[in-house]
C-alpha cells in the first residue's frame, strides 16, 4: 500500500489505474482511524477495484474554539490498519496542497437548508468547511464512489445534496454506524473521554433507542419526546447540545405524517462533544 502527499503524484498513479479501466472508491477521513473507518474502507472495496483513503485534518471545518490543534494525528498506525483492510492508496496532503492560496482566499461551497439546524446551528461554518474539502477531494481524486459514515447523518445529507446540485459524477454511499459493545458510536473523539466520562457516554445511544421505541409504538408528539430524551441525558450527567427529531430527507422538524424520521443528538462530556443518531420508519 502506498502513501502519497502530493496531488501531482496522486494523479499520475490514478491515471494508470484509469487506463486499466479500474473503478476508484474514495474514503475521506481525518485519520485516527477506528473500526468505523475500516468498515467504510471494506465497503468501498466491495464497490470499487481501487480504494483511496484520504487523511486530512481539514482546518476549514473547525470553529475557533474547537479541537483542531489537539485532533489526534496518527499516520503510522492509520497506515497499518488500512493496509490490513485492503486499502490501495493513502492520500495524505498538506494544508498547502489542499488550499494553495490559504483558507481565507479559497472558494467555498455552501449547501443551503440541510446545513441549517442540528450541528450546523451549534458549529457555524462547519458544513461549509466539510462541503468545500469534500468537493476539493472529489476533484483531486475523481472517484467513481465515495463512502461516508451514517454516524455523521447531517454531513452525509449535505454531501448528497452538494453532489446532486453540482452534478458531480460521484456515487455517494452511506455506511452504518459501528458501535462499542455498550452502544457508544465509534468516534475518534471517544479517545478524549476520561474513565468516568466513558461510563456515562452510552447514555446518548440509550436515549436514542428509548425514543425510537416510543415512536415505533405510535407516539408522534415529537417536541415532547425530544424534551424527555434531553432531560434523560442531563440526568445522566451530559451537557445537552441538542436532541432533535427530524424528517430524514429534509432534516426539518418531523411532522406527525412523516414516514421516515431521524433522531439526532449531540452532547458534551467535559469538553468532548459526541454526536449520534437513529432513523425510524413509521
Ligand atoms: O467525517 C469526516 O471525517 C470529515 O468531516 C470529512 C468527511 C473527512 C471531511 O473532512
């Protein structure tokens, strides 16, 4: 498995694969890979001949008070995991390679409506940063497929909409969330949790599950359900960012007639912000 850092080298290698009519699957990541990422690589390998995993901690999607500087950078360990999972190529560009004129001068992609609310409300500019870097990566790599985790439900919706609106010839594939045994969604940020916080963290998934069961059993008083779930998270010792029940397509507040709804939650343990979601068909 090779690792390349420059766009020039990447394009030369990919040109060779295309001449052999190989299909290319992309797994965009920020590194510090866990089983969730590896499941994305395996899914990409099912759909494409060549799997490229990008590792780039994207400064544009971090807010001023967020964890850009402390975000774990573990390239050597990541390479070992990717090689074992059947990845073909790692693309680990520098910020200069991705944003040659600097962040402030770079063209930005704004995806309206689905970027609003939920994480978009708590993290202004976050989805602009995600959409911009994903569109740059799509243009750099020109994959046939790209695989993203459903754990970042709103991110996946933003990327699907961007790809459709800008007629990008890339098929976007969602992959199910991978969980710890106690239900906690795998995340690079779980590594920030203290022993005590780690014990509390599965409360997020429990609140999502309890609420989804209530919905499956016929309740449709969504604002009340969201309030109850939020209270249960506060009681468990988390600081609630949001607990929302949304239409799965539009991500707008769910209405009683909606068939597909998604429960989205974000909460802090200390300074660590965790997110998770569950979708329910009614
Ligand atoms: O989900 C992530 O790790 C990032 O948001 C992504 C899609 C790699 C863009 O930087």
